[in-house]
């Protein structure tokens, strides 16, 4: 690409009226979530490429987005795709709500704001699956040093300063958060100063959480990466733009079809198109465009462009079970309500933690099927499966954009998951019922003392998800892989995938931070291929 073709203008960049949108760009990025925002910003910062960022949802100008305490108010609204799983046989055919952010920032605009970087073994697994050390932990540490503006104790090997992503721990955590750390210590679980340093290289531990909150306001990934660049005239951001299909020239993607304010539009990309629509919509667009399992595509009258049986398979999510206690008196809620976290093993022989405990400083109602009462004032520990073995799948219900995707989570279908869930709930109950909580807690309200069969019943009826849908277009080298180590779709040119769907296996903990790494890695690969200059601050190399 000619480095002088397009001029960067840092003056005001007013919103482009949709009817004045040009049709051709150098790069099209589909989805303004935690990966797509990164890709678009990193490509646009070069100043030489015209970048189009398409987002199906609206803007992020709402108090429910910016006020950390109001994040639950976004669930079930227009800022949430509002997916619902198909009946899950192991959950008594319950249909799990599967929220996903819709709008600028994606999930990072409606989530609980926890910054969790994944365990060392997660990234080493990525590298092994991709046969590429650039996805390994040592390399990923370099990306995190680039990404972070960490406001805690300096750690030049593991932490970054001055990056786009502000990360900090709450200054004055609520008493219930400190009680969790004290209870963990009394049980022999190590307590760390931060969950994203040595703790995620070890068997696990407990720590005060790291959050994406600055001066009492949420910071989304879109806000951190894209908003500071909105003055650049080579970057165009379009909301209310639903990507429906890919445009092909043989087996090369040339752009996308989209509905912009309900009007059909076509946009072409001279260089590449990037799908960052998330682990539900990315495989949907692929399949409805003719990339996926050939038998399923043919069943819906979709012409097969590339048979890739792994599209929509390998669906993973973090399953959780809410254990709740009633307070003696009302207690405060800090930040977004999650100020402490814990990771541990259900079996000491495991190589990494498989239990995730996320403490919420308010009482979360149990699913109605449990028949359990929720106290007016209390706290809930979402204890869950950090490394679930069950695998779900996505299926098409039709060939048109308005036809919903069918999500089969297949939760608790593997016996190892029930075994880990039983350990997780018992560990959670031991923590919450320990003496350290006595000054705060009046009684346990869920699940209460149960025999084994009763606890299994509770787990099946109470299970919900963390809304961390992942792995449905996985990176790898086997027959079920969809993208290679460079995030290119097998058999198709001109397109990459950059979102949680490329994970071979779900990461340990909340998925926002790993999605930022995926976005950074995708942008690096694209910039190298097309000769785009890197900014001077980029240093993905590991410190040794």
C-alpha cells in the first residue's frame, strides 16, 4: 500500500450522514466490541489506510453504560443481543439467557468491568494449538505491557504503564471483599496483591479484583481505543449497521452486505475484512455467507463457498452457580459490585485453576426453578467452572439475517463438569460460612446444607452463565479449526476473525482482556502483511 495515499487529518471528524457514506475502504472491521475496537484503532492510527468500523448497535451515550453501578440495567434492553440458549437436557431443559453487548464497546460497555488476563497455561495452549509461539504466554506478556495503563504496584515483566487501557483496583474495597480474602487465607488459599500477576502463573489464589473504572466511571474498550481517534478522517464509525453477508469474488472476500438504518448497503475492502462480531454472530455470518458445515448450509439452501465443519462448533462458556448470604444489616456496594475474585483447583493434580469465584456485593436472585428466597440485603458468590469440558454448538434456523441462530450450550453434559461444580459449591459454602464473615452475615440462603443428590439438584436448577460465549470458530490445525495462527479463515482470502470465537479453549476468568490481546495480535498481523507503519510505542517482544 502506498504510504502517502491517504492523509490523516486530526481536526474535527463529524459523524458522516449515512447517505453520504462512501462504498470503498481499505479495511472493514465488523463489530465495535473488545476486539474490533482494537483492530480498527490500530489500523487507523497508521494514518495511511481508510478504515470502516461497522456496529450493529447504537452509541454508548447512556448513564446506564457510564455509571458502573447501573450495568445490570442494560441486560434485556437494546444494548443486549438477548440471546437465549436452546433447552439444556442436563439443566432440566431450562433455556439459559446468554447476554451479549450490542453497541459501541460491545460487552465492555455493559459488563461488570473485571480485567482478567487469563492463566499462563491458557496462552500456552493457544500457542500449542496454533503451533506459533507468538500466541504463547511470554509473547502475550509483551502485548499486555503494550495494552495496560496499570495503576498498581509496578511489575516491569508482567504489567504495562501508559497504554490505552486504564486498569486499577478499588481504593477502598467493601468489608465483604476483604472478608473473602481473609476466609481464603484461613483455608490455605494464597492471597495475592493482584489477580493478574504471579497468581495467574500459579495454582490460583484470591485477590482484590482489577476493574476498568476511572474516577467512578466505566471505561469501555471502544472508549479507550477508538474515541481518542475519532478526529481522524481516515476512520469512519457507523452505528446501526448490521452486517448480514460477505461479498465474494471466487474464494476471496471483497467486502460485506449490511443493513444501515434498515437500508441495504454494500461496502468493499481493498485489502481485508475483519469479523469481530462475537462468538454468536461471527459464525452466523460465516454460515449464512456459505462458510461452514456443508450439510447444514445445503439444508437451508445456502451455496457452499468453503466447507469448514468447525464453524459454530466447540461453543464454550463459563457456567456459574449463585451461592447467597443475607447480611445482618445493609452493606455498601463498591464499583460495579465485584471487588474480589478467587481461582482454585477442584483437583490438585490439575495444571491450572478450573474454579472461578466472582463475588458480587449484592444478592442475585436464584432462577425461579430453585424455589429459593433471595434476601433484600445480601451478597452472592458466583462460583463456577473456569475450564468447562462440555461443548455446545450453533445451528442456523434459516438463511436470512432475521432468522435467529440456535444456540445449544450443552451445559453440564460432561461428567467432569458436575464433579468440578460440586467441589466449587462446597468450597464456596465453606468460605461464606467461615468465621471471617460472621460480623457481616446473618445466614446462608442458597443453597444451604444439602446431601449429594440435593446439591446436584441445586446445581442443575441454579446454573447460569457469565456470558463469556467463546470458541465457535477456533484457531488451530485440526479438521475442526476455522482460522490459522494468523487468524485467516481456511480456504478463504481477504478475511480474518478477531474475537472470542477464535479461542481454542475458553480462558480462565472474564474474557474482555484476552479479547483485547486478540485484537492487538490481529492488527499486528494485518499491518505487517500490508506494510503499515507501527507506532513507536509498540513493543510486543517479551522481556527475558
